[in-house]
C-alpha cells in the first residue's frame, strides 16, 4: 500500500501551496502502471514475488486494459446510410 501511495505522490507536481494532491489529468492514464510497477518491485524486494520480469513496465502495460471504440459512423456510411 505504501509503495502505491508513494508512486502516486511522486507523479504530482506541487508548485504552490494549496496545489493539487493528484497528478494532472493529462497524466492520469500512466498512474495505474506506475502504481503496479512500484507494488511489484516492493513485493520483489521483500521476496514475495514469484519471479522477476526483465521489463516490468512492458509487462504491466501488456496486461492493462486499453480503451477502444468502434467507428460506428464509418460502418453505417459504408452501407449507404448517411443520417
């Protein structure tokens, strides 16, 4: 838990008192990857991990759900439907 909290904290840029406690919205997509890697590394350091991967970031990104939207309009247009 501490590793995950530290990972989020390290992504926050505090420039002034009263600033945001969370990362900028443009950087939110990378937060879960940063957290997962930090937790995996902490588990490895304590001998709790089952094995170590050569590149943990690539491993986590490969297991992370990626949003995707189908292009409904182009499908309709190809069928001759315009409105």
